[in-house]
């Protein structure tokens, strides 16, 4: 017998609860030795990564216009490469990434953003990895 | 007759991603969140996973309610005023967050983003060209 869930009836809290249940099942199935427990829910492999007071590569490369630094976004190539490699492992999870590394995994954007900030990363890339590989988009 | 456009930015997008995916930073009230969004000329507005709105400290359902139609149905979203920084171009707009937490597609659409910039696309080379419309 299958459980059929009408997604349109789901609330954000329902979604988080399902995520936590799925995270629990995932943890029981496989123990990620490289992941370090941070707080009660978020796992992070980046605890020992030196970052406090570091100057990011992007900061050094920040474009200048008329001698002034111009606001811009990083192309996030390393993070996109990480996603191409690891999306299947983290299906359904929210992740915080920076410098091509996983900083935190959790059940909401807020949770992983806060965890990344605790690690000293203030502007990580936050991604909600789809539960299933994305199908080609049909447009209109 | 030839026509010329001038761009200040060029972004090489990742061919492994579905859609034309580009990093963007949403900011409001001193909070920021970085995400990956797809450029979508078919979308009326900019739409984002509600999780990002919650990370920015927004109460999603207190925004401007809007119903959208799709090819096979409809969905609800709520609009909030915020800034969107893509490459070197920042726009301030009403962006929408999906009511349904299971919808995760982040979209940079026409109103609020494409209508504030000049945009060029060379899919063969996987380059997006961008410039602030006013520059």
C-alpha cells in the first residue's frame, strides 16, 4: 500500500518534519565519518577548516571601476562542480557550500545558513537539492 | 541593417545544469542569501523557493498574494520587496516566494529582473551577457 501525499496541502513545517525523518533514516543507513555533528540537527564536515579572518580569493579579485570596488557575485564554479558530483548523495537536503566545500547540511535554508555563519562563512551558496534528479524542463 | 548592444558582464554557465543557471544574491533588511537561479524569459516575475525567503527573515504569507498559471495547472506565491544581485547588476524589485514548500525552482523572470537589464544569450558557447539597462 502506498502513502499518497498531496504536496499542495503540505506546509513548510510538514516539509521540514519529513526532511528530518528522512535525515534520520539516512543517518541510520550510512555513517559519514567525515561529517561532524554541529548542534542538534546540522552536520558539517568543515569544523577544522581554517577560515576566521581569512581573505577570500574572490575578495582579492573583486572588480574595480574608477578605483572603487564594484558589487558583484561569485560565479560559484567550484560549488556547481560539487553539486554536479554530489547531488545524488544529498538529495532532498538543503546544503551550504563555499570554496567548493560542503559547510552544512540540514532541513531548511535558515538552518544551514546559520550553521555556515557559525563556521565563519557569512555568504555561502545555499542550495535545496531536489529529491529526484531534475527532468528536462518543458518551458511553456 | 546591423544592431549593436553593449554589455558589462559575461557569465559562462554550467552545461551540466538544467536551464541557464546563474548565481544570485537576494537581500533585504540587512540579511542576504546566495542561491542558484534559472533565467526564464517565460516567467512573468522572479520566483524563489520559500526557504530562501524564510532565511531572509520574511513572513512569506504576509506578502502580496499572486496566483500563477502554468502549462498544466496553477500555483500560489507571495511577493516581497528585495534586492537581487546577479553578476555585477543589482535590481530592487518585488520577488515572489512559492507558497508550496515542495516547489524549488528559482527563476529570474521578466518583471523585476529582465526588464531592468540588457540581456544577451549565446547558447552555442554557453555565455550570458548582462548589463544594467541604465548604463
